[in-house]
C-alpha cells in the first residue's frame, strides 16, 4: 500500500487498540470522580514518574533520527514540553502544580519510588524509544501515544474539575488535551516520507502496537493496586 493508505490503516489500528485505554476502568473512575483522595494521590505520584520519563523517550528517538528535518519536529515537541522558553510553564512544573492541588508535595514526587509494574512500564517504554529503529520509536510516540492523548487527558481533566480543582490546577492535563492533536499531526508529517515501503510501515506499526500495549498494562496495574487497597 502507498503511504496515504498506510496512514489511514494505521489510524484505524491505533483507534482499535487505544479503546482499551480510553475505556479503561481507572480512567473512567477518574472521570466520574470515584477515586478516593488516597487513590488520587497514588495515581499522581505514579504518573509524575511516567510523564517525566516520557520526555526522555522523545529525546532518545530524536537522537536516533538520521536527518535534521525529522528530528526538528521532535525538538519542537521537547521545546514545548519545557515551556517554550518559559521554564515556569514546563510540563514538569505544570504537573507539580497539579500535584500540590491534590495534596502531593514536590518532595514526595522527587523521593517516591514507583510500583514495580510502573518501573517496568517506564523501562520498556524507554527501551522502545532508545533501542529500536527510529521509525519504531516514531510509531511509539505518534500513533502509539499522541494519537489518543487528547481525549484521554480530557477525560482526566473533566474528572479532576468535578472534585473542585480549577483550570489552573489541571493545566497540565488541559494543555496536552489542546496540543497533542497537533503533536500527533507533526509526528505523522515526519513519518510520511519514510513509509513508502512495507518494511518501514511494519516498523512504525510495531512501535504503535508495543507502546499502546505497555500503556494498557500500566493502567491495569494502577487499577489492581487501588482495588486491593479498598
């Protein structure tokens, strides 16, 4: 198939796989404001580790890319992640503001040791970005993450505001809900020149599959932990 046909098929593939994330009971529990305060704090500490690690994944893929045109798109993403020149608005700092609003201190975030499952998730996520073909890494970042992050984070932001949090408190989630469709489009623009061959198409699809499967496992682990604690 040609590149255009591949992208259409890939998006359908990613849509089907990511339903297990968008419809996950843990995300539904956040959206419905059903988590206890302790469960929400647990989620916050775990997700801080995931979020800050994902930025490293983007950097690893950028390092593996062989040309400036493709890499520049990822560098722009990293620039925005770091506040576009205003470090107070870096996504790390936006998350710290959110954490404070639910009662989790910066010290807790910095000293917290995540669950074994989350540590494993991040280790494998980093490996996909660092240790595979750059097209597999792009597949992991684009259709494997950014493609569905906007609706995912919108559900989370809606649920958090049901608890009385303000838009300022949940800016981390709202920024991603607003921007990640553009990030996805940018990554797909970077991928497009490379997917004229079936071999390269399979590399992108592999990254898509593996990254979504890893995230499904992450949400499942959080759900299991919070159910056991009830």
